[in-house]
């Protein structure tokens, strides 16, 4: 569905006219996105400045981040937090894409000043669609109340900053790195720096060691040799996920309703995958699917539970059938599907399970008690599942999209649709490709430090923000 304001914003003449007439129309910034498979050096055309207290010191988070970004091709300069304003254009005319703040040593209220010192004089130099990434330590790891408070403050900072810079298409996120999980920083950092995270803002991600697998270096076609099963793959987000996983080298098994057979087969043909027709909510549907895969000796390394439906009604008016169907498709199919995949050996415990949750499961929307229950449950599920799979090197993560332009949201009443689209820091809806980019990243070995977590792809939507 076309977003008129975004289209107007892309047209410089229309932008100029609206500005000249002083019309109160907030034109969202068109986001810069990546397409095609990731090259060997995905950050090759980007420039970042790392600022922080440990400049010149060894082993700090800033230094690790600089090394990780450089190894992905990024041009990285390092500056002291209290230094002069950063140049908006680098030596070779490269605009400033990212500001990384090393707040790893923050342990008191006074230390929080590093945030102000690092960004006050530099934020104006950040290019459109740029990135601010704050690197810190988790508050929970500290028994010192003042230290925990200071570390917790980092999250408030990025959430507020994300709302300030979002109208320029820029994002702000926090990476909290547990002690001894530093080797797992590169994957999440490079994802957030890249144009694959255009619709991720205001998030605090925790990098830990819930899963035991070794973190690996970024690599080209990281999913080569792996098989991924994606449910609800006939259209929308599921289709985008299937295309993206195939792009990064995975063989894809695509599942959808028998009534979507034609669309599913077309997508399967486009990605060189296999179409499997199954109603995941029907009695015995999931069982039959897994039995078929087991019978054919088909192994799956990545399980993506994407199929979802809404059956919106206020609780007092909701029929039991709508409650049941919503929970069956969004939640039970994922839980039962994973359990069966593991017990039949279709999925090894070292595999990756990715569940499509929703910000509706975080903030809750009126008329969606069924949907919010299911989507929140998935967040709890991936955390508990990661405890179980983590011992064998496996991991589960959830992805919580905000307003994404698909048939699901096109079916919303027009006013609600407009509000849903605008109520985030970037002032626009996301694309299915934004969610697919996040899923493809979480499927890679380099995302292992995020085991058990929920990644929001919502442009910092106000629901639960
Ligand atoms: P969509 O409605 O465009 O596609 C959903 C797909 O799931 C369809 O192809 C449908 O046939 C399939 N499906 C539904 N019931 C099924 C069943 N019983 N068995 C097999 N397949 C079934 O939805 P969209 O927008 O692509 O959403 C994908 C996922 O992302 C869903 O889980 C949804 O809840 C979630 N999500 C979407 C958001 C959005 O803004 N579009 C926001 C937040 C979450």
C-alpha cells in the first residue's frame, strides 16, 4: 500500500513546495537499505567514528568495536570523548555514517557525562540514515546500585536520542555486552551499523553467553549448506524471509496453507526451494508436516515460525473460535512444531529457532488480547528454549515487527493504518525486507550472543517503546 507522505518526501520539488507553503506535513526520510547478498566487506562504503574514554587504552569496548567494524570494511576513526566536533565528511569525501560511543567503563552518575561529551558536538555531523551505537555493560551484572543505575541510564539515553534523530532517518541503539562475551560483539555490531538495520531503532540488545557455540567471524554466504524451513512463506514477511535466506545460501522449505498453493509454488520456484502445503492450525497438521520431513530424512538447521493471523475483537465480543484459532496459528504451531522437529531429529539441538512475535505483544493493542497473548508468549518461549538448546550450541530468538507494509496491515481501517505507520521515530511503515534482513542476521552464527532475545524491527514504535 502506497505511503503518500513518503512518496512526496522522495520528490525534491514536492518537498520544496511543502516547505515554502509552510504546510504542517511531516515528510519522513526515505530509508537507505541494502539489497542482494552481503558482499565480503558489507560495510565497505561506510565511515564511523568511535568516541569514548578508553581511547589509547587497550581492550576496551571501543577498541573491539573499531576492530570489528574495520574487519567488515568500515573506515573507522577514533576520537577522545571530549575532543572537537567530528568532521561530517571524511578524507575521501565519505559522509559520517556512524558514531559509536564506548560507555563500557560507565560506573557512576558522573561517568554518564561521556554520553553528552561524545555526542553533543558531533551529532549534527551524522549523515542522513546514520547510526548511533552506544556500547555498555548490563546493569544486572553489577551489585553496586550506583553502577547499575548508571548502566541502566544508557538505555534511556538511546531511546530519547532515537526519537530526536529519527526524522533524519537515523537510528540509535544500545549494545550491552556481558563480561567475557566480547568475542560475540562483531555480528550484532556490524548488523546495526549496516543498511540491513534501517528500521531498528531505540533498542537495547544484550550480548551474552546463553548459548555455548563459538562466535564466528562474519563470512560471505553464511547460510551456505544449511536448510531453513519458513512457515507462512506464500506472501508478505514470510516470502521476504524465504528470498533473503536463499540469497545468503540457504536451501528453503516453504510452508503455507493449501489455499495459497499457487502463490507458494511461485515463491518456491523463485528461490529454488520446495513448497509444502499444510494448515498448521488443523488437527494433526504440524504432526503430518514433521512426519513427512522425518520420513524423507530431511534435516532442517533453521526453523522460522512466521505464519500468523489476527482475529481482532474486544475480549467481551471475541468468540472462543477466534481466541483458539489465533493462539493455534501464532503460538501453538511454533511450540508444537519446534518440539516435534526436535523429537523427530528433523532439527538438531544445535539448530536455530526464530519466531515472529510482534510489538503488539509488548505494548498490547485494544482488540488484540488473543494476538498479544500469543506474541508475548513467543518471547518467553525463545528465552526458555535457548536455555535448553544453548547447552548444545543452539539458540532461539524472536523478532517483533512494528507496522510493516503487508496485506495484514493493508486490511486495517484507513485511520488506524495511518496512525500505525506514523507512530514511530522514523515516521513510516517498515518493509517486509526489513524484517527479513533481521531474520537472516539472527540465523547466522555471528548472532549467537543474542540467544533468547527479542529483536524489535519497528522503527522505535510508540507501542511499548
Ligand atoms: P500475512 O497475512 O501477509 O502472511 C501470513 C502468511 O501466513 C500467509 O501466507 C498465510 O496464508 C499464512 N498462514 C496463515 N495461517 C496459516 C496456517 N494455519 N497454516 C499455514 N500458513 C498460514 O502476514 P504478514 O504481515 O506477512 O505477517 C507475518 C508474521 O509477522 C505474522 O506472524 C505476523 O503476526 C507478524 N507480524 C506482522 C506485522 C505487520 O505489520 N505486517 C507486525 C507484527 C508482526
